[in-house]
C-alpha cells in the first residue's frame, strides 16, 4: 500500500509539479521535490517505525520518520538517508536539505507540532480533505506584515525610521507588481529588523497586535468559508508569506488546523537575521502545500485553495477546487478562463495604480506617518 502511495505521489509530481525541464522549471522542480521529501518515508520501514511509535500523532515532528529527515542532526547520522532520498527524488542534496530545514523550522515555530487546534470531536473528520487560505486581502483586509510592523512600532519594538525602507518595498511591490529584486531586498530588510530580538518577545507582541488591530480586519465571508470546511470535517490551513509566528497566532485564534509561513532562523530563542529555506511566496506556497499533503495523507484532488493574488496560481492550480477571493485583475481573468469560482467580499474597490513608483514613494511617506500614528480605524 505504501508503494502505491509513493507511486501515486510521483505520478502527481510528474503531471503537475514538473511540467518543464527548462533551467527555471528545473530549479522550481527541485524546490518542490525538496518539499515532497516526507513522502518517500511512507515505505515499510517507516510504517514499522510508526507502529512502534503509535502513541505519537502523525503531525508531531518527534516521530522516527521526522527525525530521520533532520538535516541538522549531530554528526552524519542522517547523511546517507538524505542522500539516498535526494537520488530517489532526483534533486540536489543541498536543495533537499534547505527544504527540510524549512519544514523543521516551521514545526519548531509551532512548538513542536504542526497541528495548532484539534478538531471538534463531535464532527466526523474527512481525513483526506483540506482547505488552504492565503491571508493578505483574502482572509484579512490589507497586508498583515504592515499591520504587524505598525503594531511593533507603536510598542517601540523598533522605530519608524527603521521600517521606512521595508514599507517602501512592500508598497512598491503591491503597486508595481512582481520584481525579484524588490522581493529579495524586502526579505533582507525584514530579517534585519528582527535580528537580535527574542522570539518570545515578538510572539507576545504579535498576540497583542492580533487582538488590537488585525482581528477586526477579517473578511466575514472568508471566515464563513473556513468555518464551512471545519464543519465538514476538513483541515483548514493558512498559507502565507507572513512570518510563521504571526500566521500561527492567526490560525490558532480562529480555530484553524494550522499555518504555513515564512520561517526566520532562531538560535537560543533569538532571531539570527537569516532565513530557513526560502520565503513562502508564489511557487513556494505550492511546494509547502504538497509537502503538507504528503505528510497529512491529504488527497489534493479533494482539497480547496483560496487566494486574491495572481501570484498564488501555482497553489490554486494544484488542488481540486480553486476559489478566487477578492481577486486582483489578473487573477479574476485567470479564474474566469479556468472556470474557477469567484467570491468578492470587498465593499468598495479602489484603484491601486496611481502613477506607479512615484505614487509608491508618496505612499511610503504616508505609510510612515500612518504607522507612527497607529493607523486609522477606518482603514
């Protein structure tokens, strides 16, 4: 049975994750394979290990299966196993290790387990189905990372001047579209902001910021969709480029199953200023979802994904049901072309592009004022 499962997963990868062998596609394929690493341990040995550790839940990364894929185990304990797995999946060893570090980092951020909320025992669980929700402008009105930054400034975690460059990159990205250079710089600026700070301090403030300002920006319609899945016995996951600590707080407070987010490296409870794996953005979300599906035995053809952004088409395209929520113009066109459902919970639509980067510069200055003043309740 385990062999059939592996074969099914590989067939799925061949059809949906590895459509091209071009250089760029090969790189993405390698990254995706990294995220699929857990599937290869579904063989007889892993089943025996799981039987021996039957008291542990599958979502708790302390099982032998999880530990066997720890790239940072002391010495070369897992070197041979990881090298063999890399050959089996036809991906570079280094890429496999980076992906595994991302998976382990996310689990560690959740306190050692992926599952944040256990399901309602009165609801029969549909073990193979799940829903994946983007956060910004899908579940929450606005950019969660900017709302988070505003809250941190108000609590004097850092000053307005420190975040202006970060604000500029975020606004430029949202107004002018994708630019890998801006994404890379924004990532480095975000990492520099938290470097040297304690995870516990940031997490405590994130909980306060959620309660004070982010929770009131939830789209009721999107929350109803998530609750519908929970009531049907489905898992519900957030999948976002936002820091995993913030994503997990939102998921926990809303009663969702869990959250996947960008993971910053931590040593001795302090952020190092480096990233674990890569930013959970675009194709990265797709890779994370497939990894989670493999680990949780989800049937992606019975799963649903929700997003507002054209950037999330890779994630939307890999599940059985894709829903465009509050879609941007390009995603709306894509959804219409593919026959995807469209849900719009915005009461009004405002023009995002006003003069390109010139508008972004003005918006960044205004954003600094907005952050320093704590924002408007009407925003």
